[in-house]
C-alpha cells in the first residue's frame, strides 16, 4: 500500500461555475475557533492493507473579512499496515485576504521521519488569475486559470450555497499542497440543514454550537488534468453556519478515517464592518 501523498483535512469546506463571479453573501461570518479531532479507521469501509489507524487533527482559524483569515493545521496519523507501521505528520500555515485575492502558504509533510516534503509560496490574483510565486519545493512562478478559489473563499462559497438552498457546487480550488502547483476540481454535495439531534459529541451539543444549523457536506477532489473519473479523495462532514465542522470522514479510496470532534473553543472575534 502507498501512503497518500498528503493525509490531510482540507479547509473545510465554493453553486455552479457560473456563480463563481458572484460575491459571497454578506451574512456569512466565519467564527475564529480551535477544534481538535480524534482520528480512527472507519469501520464502515473495507480497508485494503490497513488494519488500524489513530491520530489527531488540530485546526485553528483566526481573523475576519477585514484582516484576512489565518489557518493553522496539525495532523498526525499512524497506520498499522500489512507492511508495518506508517506515520505521517503534517503542518500547514496559511493566510488569505478577505476577498480571496492574496494568499500565503507553508506546508510540511513528514512520513516515517523521512526528510519532510515542503511547499512554500505566495499567490496574488491579477486580472482574475492567480499568480503563484513558490520558493519550495522549487522556486518558480506559476500562473493559474481564472476562477480558481482559495481555501477559505471556497468554504464561504459552500456556506453561501447551503444558505441559499443549493445542493451542488462545482469549483476549482488551490491551497498550495502538496507541491505548490496542483489545482483540484471539486464537487460539493450539500444536504438540508439540521439542528440539535442525539448522538452529538459533547463539544457540539453544548455551548454556542448546540442551536446552530449544520449542513451535511461531501466534497470530492479531482486532480485537474488527470482525466480520472475517480476522486483522489473525498471529505465528508457536518458544516455549521459559522464554519465549524464535526463528524469528519476522510476517504482515500483504499481506506477511510473518521474524525470525532473532541474539543472546540471559540476564539476572540475582532470587529469588522464587512
């Protein structure tokens, strides 16, 4: 079995391609927060060559539409495979302006204590196109097609589509990983809103999440230009209207991981007139 190049959670998380030019709804407000998820092997999906899995994801979002959004993510995953134990450690640090026109990213992925794979660079939107200046894994300038969304921009589009009752959204997304070059074509399927319910984690049933609507979301990621009709991976989760997620499922094809929300903390919110 080959370990996926990046065992990661994408920025959770933009309506049809026709709607990409439309601004996101002004009513969408992402809440700065820190969330921790406990990972385990999804028993509901047959796993090829993977016997057990464990790990954690710590996701932290700060900022607002005025100052931009910063995201820090740490994911550690241990797999028990037919060939032995395999460990992956991923850290990402990104900043994205509130209009989705500027982006900074740094990604580091280490497998079994080998030399880390790194991606580092900045992106700026000019005449609708994203111009990426990468320093790692190799220096260079990449010009991306028009209409490509950045991660937080994509999450806001998903929330906006959900609020408008749209059930399907297609959008190309760029987040800098794993090599500062790839664009993923994404297909999001959004379910009807849910509130309350039984069987929720304590972190989701107490406090300010308890009364919030949440949307079941499934996002499939396809590497652009590959011609493959099978997604590279699929992420499922419940997405609250403030950008917090629970009940994660990361499906890599040969196996899937479940992510249970074990802690959630709202972080200070700065005033923003947007």
